[in-house]
């Protein structure tokens, strides 16, 4: 029996979560395979919400599959596709279906995805969505109406440690904490010196504002090739893969770049844990969920 | 002001279909300033259409006139005397002007020659950018005079998203990140405290379409004051 993520966050020294993506289409066999593969190996499984604005099976449906297969899901919920009615309805539905954790996100813009002509919603922002979760937890909705039965979600959000400039990002981080975020899963980190500096700033901010316990899990995105690393550096804001890591990937024997990527991820996780840089890691193996156990083994966490 | 751009000539020609008598109606206000539908542009459009008609051997008479303002009824009356001579009126006003023209001359087919784009300002010669969404609830006093509702593609009210990129926007790297601008402005003004409060969800009721506004001095019993 898996434990509630809320309890794990409180009790465990080093928390590990991983991300899985729902299929585009109704064949969930791969998704179920990933759930079964990872359910007992990590503390909770995030499910993306139409990731990169590409239409797929909903996060909620996949989270329900995780519940049915004995895992602990984290519902990712973005503000891109739903107005405040639909967001609240989705949250109530998630609770009814046994989902206990929610990660509140702004969401990518629609034009990066596979339906670029779609109307973007963004009725609420991620801070307001976090507040909305708190209202539902208190038994009322965003309009102040009473609910027949409240939720009791553990809410989290994201932060980009390498955002440039960082100050406005920290303003929003503080607002998210005040709006009820109890855990953060960060954008990918690769340069741990820079991440250390971010954590110092974040911890100072939390202490100054006397904010309650907030757990931060460092985002680990699996590097699959030098090309992918370069692509992220050029096209994904807030991700900076250092040249030294790209060289390691370039230097890999033919067909072995992924193996090197797994070693890099394992090494990062090991170092984060040894130096207690933060409270855990969130592994995003985008499309290579199959290899998450290998990353955990490299990290000494298997 | 309202910024518009002319539709492609092919599209305009296709709209005209078999019309033989065409009056191109310009507007001397916003669309004249943004060089899309004022007197000069109307002249140019009319002669382009004439040349095309001539080249394809189509019988088509194209005349032109530019009104002071197409969104104001009093300026449209001047057209009444000769509207009947035409099959269609091709308006180079913004969408508001086109509609008033259609309302005033309801027996006539009115065609739009422009695409109305936004409320904006001139950046420099020939360049305009969007600055106002007419949301009906201005919050520029909180954001250092930079509008996140208009300038952030995601309408974010509480700070930047993770896509902020060295001061630029991930949605269009040519645009500045509104929240970086806001932060820098407030920093310069020594008013970063304005960012402390969590902004509540926006009330979208003032944006309910179609909006209508009665100036207080003109409110009568038949038009009760809006609450």
C-alpha cells in the first residue's frame, strides 16, 4: 500500500517523484505499464496536463488509473484550457476519484502545441488557482458558495531556479507559498552551484516571511543526447545545461548517449541528496519513463 | 488608437465578386494614422482594383470617398445622396466603422477592406504595438504603467510564468516579458511593495459583449445609470 504523499513529505528525508505523460489516444497500455513499473519505486507520480499544449488523455483520467493500480498520483492542472468553473469542477472531480495532490501551473501557451489556433483561456493564474484549492479545502468555492463536502488537497506548484531575471520569479514564488503551495517541483536543474544559490535565496525568503514548511524537489530532466541538451538551452527558457555535461554526451560511444544521460541524472540526484541541497527530486524522463528505475539505481536510490 | 491593416488584395477582390459599381469608403481617423484606410490608402486601393478589373477585362466602376470619421453617424449622412449609385460599399474603416455604415445604409452590401487588429501606440514610423485590451477595469496603477492583461499572453496578474526569458516572452521572443518590465519599473520607482498583494481573479463582467456606455450627463430615465 502506497503512502499518502502528504505523509511522505513530512516524514521522509529525501522524497522522489516522477512524471508520466498520458497517451494521445485511448490505448493506455503503455501508461499502465509505466504506472506499474514506477508505483512502488517513487513516492508519487505526476501526470502532465496536455503537456506542451498537445491534446491527450486528461491528467485526471490518468491519475484515476494510478489510484486503481495502487499508486499515489499528483494531478497537474494548468490554467490554459479551463476557466474557473471548469478548474473547480476538475478539482472536485479529482477529489471524488481519489486524487489527493494537485500541482497548480500556468501552462504553456497554446501556440506551441498541436492546436495552435485554439482560444487560450488563462482565466486564473497559478497563484489564484492555488488560492482556489484552499477555498475548496475549506468547503467553499471561489464565489464563496458552500460545498456539500470539501476537498483536502495537498497543493504544490513550480518554480524556475534558473529564471533570468530571478527576482520577479521569487516574488511569484512567495505569493505561491502564501496561496497555499506546500511543495514545489522545480524546472530542470543541472548546475548545482547555481541551484544552491537559488535554494539559499528561497530559504531566506521563506524564513523572512515566516512561511510554514515548504518542501522543494529539484527537477531532473533526463538528457538523451547532446542535441536534446542544446535544443533545450536554445528553446526552453529557464533550462541551462552546462557545456561540460554536453561534452560528456558528445563524448559517449555511438548509441550510448542515453546511458550517459542516465548517469548524469543519477549523479545529480546523488549529489543533491548528499549535500542536502533540497528535500528531494522530481524526475522527468520525458518519453523514457522506462529508464527511471535505471536513474534511481545510478542515484543509489533503488 | 485603433490599429488595422488592409486585407490582401485577392481577398478583397473575391469579396467584390461580380459587383460592377463599387464605392470605396475611407475613414480619416485612426486607420488614416496607421496608414491602412485613410484618403491615401483609399486612393491606392481604388486604383489597384481598377487596374485588376482592367487587366481581367471586367466591367467595374470604382469610385472613392473618405469621410472624417466612419464611427460617427453625422459624417455618414453625406453619403446618402449617392449611395444608390453603387452595388457595394467597400469600407476601409475599423470594424466599428464598417458596422455603422451597414446600419446607416441597411439596404446596401457593406464589405470590410481591413482587418482591425488592436488598440495600441506607435513605436516608430510604421510600427504599432498593442497596449490596451479595453478590459473595463484598469489596473495600471498597480503595475507601474505596464498592462499585464494586454502585454502578457497569459494575462498573468501575479508575476511572470516560467517562460520568461532574459526579459523576453517565450510566446514571441520579439516581445518584452510584461512582468520583467513591471518589476523593473516598480524597482526604479521604489514601489516593489505594490507586488506584495496577491491580485484576485479578474472580474470579466465588464468585458461582457456587447458593451454600451452612457455618459452621466446624458443619462435619462429611459437610460438608467449603469451600476
